[in-house]
């Protein structure tokens, strides 16, 4: 029997629903009268998404943050949510309190009102979150143009390092360990930056499946070539990669879980978004540019090296 990957499974469902051509997006849109509604759903599963050392409070918060991150990439304020939870029958009251407090923390941070949901019993903890918002502007993954600049909303690689530390596979300096673990358990999407600057974005996409996945998807949908001439990493990550014998590009491009976003802009808006980033204390980084062609390439030693999509894939 042929093993199905995520894209194959999605295509089967799309055909059954009558949608012959499926275009991946961060959020889905529909209209009620003249109002455009944005909606996003995401699932967090205990066995695959919650490291053993991660508190349920942080896991519950993160399940909402995962949806907020997609809204941040589109510059849309999340407003309402529905939460479906699956819990073991013997779960304790204290764990339920931790979970509910985690949901509450995320909702307070991002101004989300929970309308209701569903509760079920099963073998492991599963959170399914659906978030809604209202918008008048839609920023897609496919709008980049020749000569556009490519930006990210923060440095990459800490989550990949942090996950290895949480799983007990690697160690490191105390300060770096704390910083990396925090990046995994307490992500903070740049929602305010997205909302304030989306009118300047020609394309945008959440990066939580890995930077290489995001860049390749945006390049493919825009039918343009993306050239990366500035790897978005910090010195402490580079030192950690060297000391632990990690490939730096693997950490930065293929780790995932950053909950940052990638966006492209016309060069004429460069100074404006840099100014807004400074005002909002958002550490955006210019990493490259868009040109004619196809694929994603990293400039290293005066050579363009193809960057393959090696980010997170379900069912692999």
C-alpha cells in the first residue's frame, strides 16, 4: 500500500468537496454580505506537539497562538474563537485548571473572546482551535513582484535548538538554553506589526512549518525566484551550532515552530516599514530579494545554492 503524504490526503478531501484546485493559504476567507471574515483552525496533539517537559499551561496557550500567528501574517486582528478539546478520562482537576489558564492567557494577550466549543474523552490530549476575525484587505502568499525585498519578523533557529534541548538530545550555555526553550514554549507572534503594515505587503506567510517551506511556497505561488543573501541568525545561535556540531542552515531554515512570518515589499516602502518596526519594537530582518525565475536560492561564497523545502511535514 502506498503511504499517503499530507498533500495527497488534502487533495483527496478537496476532490470530494468539489474543489478541483486547492491553493494553500494561512487563513480562509468568506463573505457575509459586505463583510469579509477570516478564519483559521489548528490542532495540537499531545504525542506529536507537546514535549514531555512542556507544561499544559504553555501547550494550551500555544494552541491559540498558532492561529494568531497566521492572523499576524495577514495583518488581521483575531476576535472570536471556538475550542474543541480531547482529554483522557482520568485527567486531574489541576491539569484542567492549567489548560484553562493557558487558554485564558492567550485570549487576554490577543483580545480574543471564546464563544464555546466541544469536550471529548480519548487516549491523549488534543486541542483544536478555530479563530475568526474581520478584514477589508486580503494579503495572499502569491503577490510578490520582481525587485521586491524579502523580510522576516525575527531571527530563526532558536526553536530547533530549543526542541533538541527539551528532548534531552543537546545541551548548551545557560543563557542560550533558557532563550531557546522560551522560544519553543512561549512564542509571541508579531500581530501588531502585521496589522499596522499589511498595506505595504505584496505577499506574506506564517513561518511555523519552517523557513525553507515558507520561502518555497511563496516562491512557487508567486512564480518568482527568491534569493536569500542574509541568513536570519544571531551570533549566539551560530556559536551553539558550532559547539554542538549542528548545521546552522538546518537550524535556521528547516526547524520550524518559530511563529514568525515572511513578507515581501516594494523597495519604496523599505524605510517606512523599518521605521514602524522600530516603533513597535519588532526585530524585522531583510533577508533577500525577489527576481524573475523560480525556486529559492541562498547566496554563499558567491554561489547560489538551491534551498529545498525540508521543513515540517505531517505523515512523513
